[in-house]
């Protein structure tokens, strides 16, 4: 893990859980020897990374999970923060506990690799399985509250060679295609399909007479007996033919329904007392329920009759 550090690099070392201070100092001393006087080493607790407010593209290398026992599960938010503070092409080195089968608190090795890739990292290496001591395994299981078989893997990956959120304009202009084996155009063949103003002159082109396209039968008048009778012809009354397709049959049918409806609505009084009120009206009177009115007067309802009883 430390072998990937080079002289002059800016390294972030993350730790978590209960780690003795002497262990941290020994690792920091070793890394400082790697980066030299021109490099820099910062130490941060992984739970406080989001509130540290590191600037974008600050570190060349981020190391997480170096100290045993490894109890940190790197969430998608933590991985996104690693991608933000790493420089383009920066290296991420992390160690994480995994299980063989599904567990609610720990990921499998395949899901751990998938989480790193989905966070945007590239050049993801094959996970390297480590062998923690029995005491470390017991501490990991107790911290993560699991009874599954736990192992620790180490994953190396890089941030892409561009900044997070950067953009690039795409060019959709088609480049001219160079065709070395393109067949040559036959000029004589092209002239066959070329029409010039001289070619279309009336004196040079023989046009077909339209009358020559007609024969003697086309000039004969049709026999009226062979024609199908049209709707409404032959008399002054409108009448649809048997196989009417012009819409006259439907129109006449609708007019007949309208006349029948208007006949039913024009009901006249049988007793002549309709205008006197309900007391003088017969049982079939069309004005039942209406107020009394004068003969010839338009029947109108008052505002009290228009409002519903409360």
C-alpha cells in the first residue's frame, strides 16, 4: 500500500475506530520518508472527512483502512468525497471488511468493487485478500455486529484524468471521407439523363397528340338506360335511391325524426282551461305545475319557484 507513494506527493491518511497513537505516528513517519521534504502528509479521522472542507483536487494519494482492525465500510458518500479531493489520476488505496454471503451490515467482495466503480474510479484492481489476526477478526465482528465469516480486502484504483464536473464540447461535424477506390463516372452514361434547354425545344421534340390516345368508343355518348339513377333526379320531390351513398338517405331520415318530435311537442289543450291554474286543469294537461297565466301570455316562473325549498 505504501509502495505506491512517490516523492513530492500530497497524501491523506484516514483512520477509524480505536487506533493507538503510536501506530499512527509510526505510519506517518514512514510515509513522510516516501514523500520527502517537498511532499506533505495529512491525517484525518474518516468520520470527520465531510466536515474538513478540503479543496477539490488536493491530494495525490488517499489511503483508508491501513490500521488494523479495519472496521470502516466506505459508503457512496465517502467514495464520492475521495473522488472530489483527489487530483486527476490520483490514487485511492482502501481496505474494507467483506463477507462471502449477503449480510445486512457488510458488503460482499463483488459489491465492494462495484461501489468503487459506480463512484467513478477507474483502473480498479483485483481485490487482494488479507489475513487479519483472530483478535482483529473478533473486533471487526463485534464492531459491525455480524456473525458471518469476515475477511479483509485491499483495493487499488485511480480517479479519471479529468476533474469532477468538467465538460467538453463534442463536435458532430462530419469529416470528408477519402475514397481511394471510388469508381470513375462514365460521362456518356451521365449524358443520357441530362436534359438541356436545346433538347426540350418544340421543333426538336416529337410530342404525342392527345386525340391519338382516344379510340372511337370514347367519343360515343352513354345510353341513359344503362346509367344508375341518382338521388333526387326524375321528379321534384327529394328521394333517395336504393343504393344511396351520397348521404341523402340519412338526411331524409333525420328530417323525418325531427318532424315527429316537433309533432309530439306541439300539444294543445283539451279543455281550454289550462291558463286558469292546476285546479282547473285535467290530468293530462301539459301545463301541470305551472302558474296561472292569461291566454296568449308567455309562461314565466318567479324567483321563488326557481329556488329549491330549504
